[in-house]
C-alpha cells in the first residue's frame, strides 16, 4: 500500500502553494495525469526479526509483525493485521484512528520473481478504490522474504488537489478524497494537516523557492521522512511534484493538470 502519505503517500501528503494575489498560478483544482506521472521505483524489504517476527522496511518506515492475525503498530501509528492466506499469499488490513484504511492482498508469483499487491477499500469521501502495484525481486529467492522494487502501478482513483490562499504568504490545500486539509505559512515551520485518516504526528514545513515553486519537508513525530519540490509550468496548466524519501535518492514524479 502506498501509505500516505501514500501513499499512498505516496505516499503521505501532496500539495502546492499559492500567492495572495488572484493571479497566482497555483490557485484552483488540479487532477493527476497518471500517464505523465512516474510513481514507481520505491522498494520493500522483508527480513527475519527476533522472536519469529518479520520486519518490513521501506525508505521511510520500519516495523515488525507476525502473520498470526494479531494487531501490530506501524511507524505511522497504523494498526496492521497480517494473515497468511496460502503458500504465496498474505492479506493485510490497516486501521488508522480506528478506521479501516485499506486491505492489501499480497501474492508472490509461482517463479518467486514478482510480488503483486492489490489494495482495496473505501476512501473517507465514500468512494471505493482498487489499486494494483507490481514489484520485482531484487534480493532473496522465494516467498515474501527479500527485497522488492516497484515497477508498475495501476490506480482506479482520480487523485485531485485543491488550493487557496491563506494570508499574504500562506497556503490552504485540500485533498477531497480523504477529506484532509492543511493551513500553513511559507516560513519553514511545521504545520499539522487534519482529517479522519491523517496519521497523528505528521507535519509539513514549506519554504518558497520562487513565484511558481516551493519546497517541503514532511516529518513524522519530528523525524524528516520526505522532501519535495512543486513547480507550475510557464503556461499555468501543469503542476509537477518531484518527491523523494529523505534517506535515499528515490524520486517519484506526479504531474497534475489544471481543471
């Protein structure tokens, strides 16, 4: 799951800025163009941990669990419940703030080279989603254990963002599908978004880098986990987000078209 971030995020939160003037190129509604975006390249690693646990590690989080149907807490304070549904299949449910965020069905191909994660659920706006992400093995030989790299993502959702001014040098952005909102200033300080499934402890700090661009640092419980740059094209029709985990150079690009 692209935990959001995602994932998400991808991952966790996305957005842009706005100037106070009505001529700001950022104000309005933007829709993701999946064909022009590059949202793959991240890695997943599963390795043995103590007491028979399994450790999941990504570029932004790490936590341990067992596939025993019991709840385990993730880095983002989600409650994850893993079940081994077959020789090469696992089902994981994620709850956040007591709300079911999504259900992941994870299946390793018979040759052990491909991991397919199908994420399903209902967004806070009441709309169902169905995402399929395909990973290829880069380490390990069989089963879930090893390292996997994301190669393909197919999403049923139409990702949109909305923006408005927030004072002379600030931003309000809204993610309609998850009913999330963030009011912030371009002063480098941490601001917390609000919404029914926003992870507790998530903050975002932003600094303006130009009239048509700005940079962010996303943090979890004060720890920087993601950095990003947002730029509007000269014709005002395209918003490009380039983001990467802080710990590695693993950039993803999301391209939005103005509605």
